[in-house]
C-alpha cells in the first residue's frame, strides 16, 4: 500500500531489472513526498534476509545515495524502504522495494561454455539455430529457483518447453572479449518435482552473424556457445544446481537459418523444440572473467501495431503497410496449407509502382565495394490452423512488408507489427499548437526508439552500428525523452573497452576485437572530432542529467586517454596547408588539431544539378574530401572536450588536474581564435556550421558574439531561410540562434516546409527521421537510411527553448533548474513534462493576443528560476504556480 506522505519511486542503481544487480554496494534513489522542499535526514531500513536494520542519515541526498549497510554477497535477496525527514516534517514509510544481486565473484561460477559441434566446415552465413538441452530431476516441489544465462550469440531459454522470461535478443551485443552480460530469471513457477528439462535455442546474433554496412561475419568468433546455471531450492531443503556441461546434447531446430540483419527461416513442420538427437556438445575454451551484469533494461517486445493496409499487388504478392517505421518484426497468422512457403521482405520505402524496394539501403564507401541489403524472413507452414509465425532470432527496420506466396486473402487481421527495442522508461514529452511540428516530434521519438536496440545505433537496417558521433550529439535529447542512464553507461563500457592503446576512440562500439585498426582504411578514419569526443561528452551528460558521479570516476582513465591523444595529435601533426604556408609552425599551431582525419560536418544538404542528379561531396571526389583541412572543427571539439574535463575534474575533486586542463583549454581557444576568427567576428569557413560551433562552444569572445550571430543569421537568409548544417552542428543551430538574439530565425528554420528542412520530411510522409536531408526526393526516390535519429536532435530545442525546461550543469539531476520559454513561430500554446530524478517537471504556456500565461510544476526537493519572455524573474518552489506577462506582437 502506498501513502501520499511517503517517499516514492524507489530505485537501485540505474537498472529497472530487479534480478542481477551487479554490485555489492548499490546506490539508492527515491523521490520526496509532495510538498517537501528539501530532505533534512532519512532512515533507511534494510532487510537482507537475516535481520532488519535501520540506518539514520543526516543528509539531503536521495538521488544515487550510497549503500548504507555492509557489502552484499552474491545472489542475495534484499528489500529496503525509506522514511524521509523533510522541511515539512517526517514522512511515513515508503513501500518496500526488492532486488537481488547477481553472482559477484567470478570464482563462484560452476558452469562451462558449451556449443554445438558443427565441425570445421562452418558456413560463412545463413546458419541454422541449434537446440541444446538436458534432463534433470528434482526431489520435491520448488521453493525458489533462479536461472542465470548468457551466450556467445543470441539465446532463448526454456524449462519444460516453456519459454523463460520476456527478454529478446539476449544477451545483446558487447565487446565480447572483455565483457559478456549475464541475465537472471526467476523460474520458480516453471519447475516441478521429478523429471524436468532445460534447453536453449542458440543463434549467431551479433557474435558471428552479419555486422555493419559491409555485413562482415565472425567478427568475434566462429563458434557460438551457451553458458547457464540453474539454482533450485526445494521445499524439502535440498539445493540443486544444473549447469551447462558435457552432459548436454545438441541438435537442429525448426529454425533453418537466422541472422540479425538478413532474416530468419522456419519450417513449422519440424517440432518447435525437437528432442536432441544425441550429438554431444562442444566444450568451449572460454573464461568466466568476462561475465558481468548490465545496468541497462532488457530488449523486449514493447508495443504491437495493427497495419493500416494490406494491398495485393499481384497474385500471391501483398504489401503490408504498418503506417509507422519501426524496429522489430511481424507476427503472421493464416499460413495456409501444409508445405506453403512464405517469404516476408521488410523495408522502409515503396517504389513508384507501389512495390517494396531496399535499393537505397545498399552500403557503399570510398574505395570499398557496394553491398546490397535485404531483410527476408521465410516460413513453411505445417497446415495447423492456429499456427503463427513470429521470428525471434532476427530484427528488422521497416514500415512495409512484402508477403510472397500467401494463398490469400491476406488481411490486416492476419498481420501484427511487433515493436522490439530496449525497454526504456519514457520520461519526457512535448506538444504544441502546430500539428505538423507534433508529427515531426513523434517521428524523432520513433527514430530513437528504432535505434535503441541494445546499443544506440545509427539505423535499424543496413548498419545497426553504435556510431559514437550519433549518440554524442543525441544524448541530451535521448536523456530527456527516456531514462537512458543504464543504457548509456553500458554502451560507454564498450567504448572504453575498445579504446586503442594510443587513446583513440573507435568510430563504432562495439565493433570487434581488433577495433577498426585491422583495416588500413578504417584505421585512417579512427579518432575523429565529434565522434571520439563521445568518450567525454556522453559521461558528462549522464552526470548532469542523472547526478551520476560514479560514471565519471569509472571512465576517467578513458577520458584522459582520449584528450591525451588529441593533445599529442595537435602538437605533433600539421595539415598540409599549414606546412605549405610555413615549414616551421607558428607557436599557436601546437594547439590546432588539424593533422589527423575528421569526418567533419557530415551529411550537409546536397546540391542538385540541372539534370536532377545530386552532388555528393564525398563520393564525387573521395580523396579531396578525405584530405580536406577540417582543423576548424577538430580544434573546436578539442577545446570542448578539454573544457569539459575541467568541469569533470572539479566534480571529482581533482583540483590540480582541473587547473592543468583549464590552462590547456585557454591555449586551445586562443589558438582557434588566432587561426579561425577575424576581428569582425567572421569565422574562416564562413559557414552556418562554423558559426554554430564557435558560438555554442564559447570560442567567440563576448564582444564579438553579436557580430558572429549576425553572420550566421545572414547566411540563413542567403539560403532562403534554410539550414546548411550537417551532422554535428544541426542539434546546436536553433539554440545558438535563439540565445543570441535571433529566435525569429530559429523558428523560421524549425517551421520551414521546403528542402532542406525537418518538416519537409513529414510533408513527404516520414514517420522517422532521415539520414539525408533529401531522403525521399520530389520524385519519390529514396536515398540513405530513412530512420537515422541524429537530425531529430533538434527536438531538444522544443524542450529547452519552446517549453523552457533547462538543465543547470552545476546542479545535476534538475535539483535546481531554469524555466525560460522562448515563444515564437506563431505557436499559441506549448507544453512539456519531464520525469526527472526528483519527480515530474512540467510547463505549459498559452499566448492569447498580447497576453502570455505560464504554468510551472516543480517537483519535491527541487527549485526553479522562472524567466518570463518580458524579462521578469521569479523563484519557484515545489508545486504548481502560474505567472503571466504582456508580450509584444511578433
């Protein structure tokens, strides 16, 4: 039973999963009772099985508070509750919150890695899914049981032929040589006294299946394997442990091929979980030191979608339209008579004839062969009327499905779209008076959802790669929309594990045991500004949004190694243009990061020739693009990372390191100004992106900011009110304009309906954000991925400026925050909410003629500074307050 005057939303670490907490001293969080301005003290009660103990703290800390009791042991069940003493007095007790630790000591594992014995002639791809199993006995009814499992590959676990849990695509993708995440399941209700069976389906997954745009296989190894322990306590007191070992058997399953990228095939005439045919398993030579517990939520089936239409385009050939681009699969019923073979092609786009096409998803890069892409599931019917086909060892990015071979009629009742991604908790929302803007907002949300499948990816189709640059720029937006604390921390672990010895951050994590340096071309593009800086900027985002100081401590070695690489590169390497200018470098050049490769302002809007063809600056002349001087960008990010390291060092109490980084940052900024900024506030590149970075990163001195902002606004006007930014600068464009006196220009860009713009996407039917600004042109021709969340980061402007909810870096987790809405664009109302670590923050404003009215909700334990559009400032305490002011017509 919950009480109004009680702490709520009790959490352990960042993980919502109650089983498998991976630390002996987990941090605790809770929100304060309504009406409380601050916590003065708290009483934490801990029941770890032997006794209930109370711990009294005189502290205001209730977000990631330190564990109060002695360290916990492995597999230890715990329940705890809290009573808060606030300025309003003592609260009642919270509800009990329960969790259980995982196996915390590697030496406690008893299982062995096992796998099917496939021999030496293993196909490169299109491999079957194996069924591994064994029988065991239990002496009496079960009191409690836990299954711990993981794999090199993807597994589904079964007890007595019943699927265990609701996780999908477990254990996910990691840097397998360093870390493999284990999953914990409460399986008490799956077992019975007497004979039982334990089994698993094992497929390639990320481990040895196709990976990346070039669909490389066997990235981590050539053999899949399973690791599992079942711990059972019976009612008669007996303890039974069943592990993966040489007593298991292996055999083929009804899944005749499975690949995460290209699809799955099943023959339903084969039993679902056939009896193992007596083949012995292979004992894998793998250590248990890599086993770990994830802080991230599981991948799950999170939503089901009814198609908007099914169209027969030819006999036995149907197009299913879900009406929404998603990550997941479809569940298909009505499979036809026994032996009917169906093929399901998945994609994002229909061609001019209304048929499915994936031509735009082919992979290509300078100097590399092009690779075609497809996502095809197949099923052979067993003729049973209740059979359905639902693949679970693949995942697709798609809106449309072409179903071939269906005897028909096929209707919307036969097909269900199943949305599959990491089960993140939604925290932020926005709506306004412009329906088209609302549609784009939802498209941006869906785009992130489709790219949050275990790790943050660039697209859910042709690459599915954890590009560091993508999440670096989207992390602030993602952390408003969803609780991504554990999700991000897990991915950052892979980023740090795959960091190269010289400090470079690889472009994609996880990416393979050799990183990108195994290929000379890929090695040459590793360590880029804006991409590698994710190692510093994403942890800082997690600290400021969630109050997580530990993530900064854990990743400090990785962050310093990255900045050391930047510093060495700037000091030791010069771009050829500067060498040509002077054989001897000027003093400031040792702080210019211009001598190594940078991706730069990726995917800027393309120009179109008179004959209708698009001009691609990369593919048209790759060498010119590759060797271009991008020092202005590199040096700007060098400064941003170093100046962020100053703040991180200060948070961690490292005064000397903070001072050293502060001195370095000042030298970098002076060098940038010397090389790239003129006395009239003009940036050398004179590009929209150049001014955006210069202003956003505070590289421009105060007396020149107005001039630089004016140059930016002029460039927008020269472009006919259109943007000209690409990958890195786009998320910063509107805030920079609004914060520097050009909010009208920002809204003009935001609401622009012609190419290139955000609303041009939704005007052409986009339900997710495109990779290229010209993703679907006026002729209906698609290019690039149609589900790439990076450009959707613009919606954070709607959170921070349109609605006005602004984070203060020196007050993590929104303990103090600012509400400063910037109305414009003809909007008559807007509202947003954020479930912060302290509780729900909400704003709503309405504009009626010249009257502006603002409602602000501040959660318990927080305070806000409210700044109205006319300049009035007010302090807001917990609760909901309304302010109003007069506005001039715009």
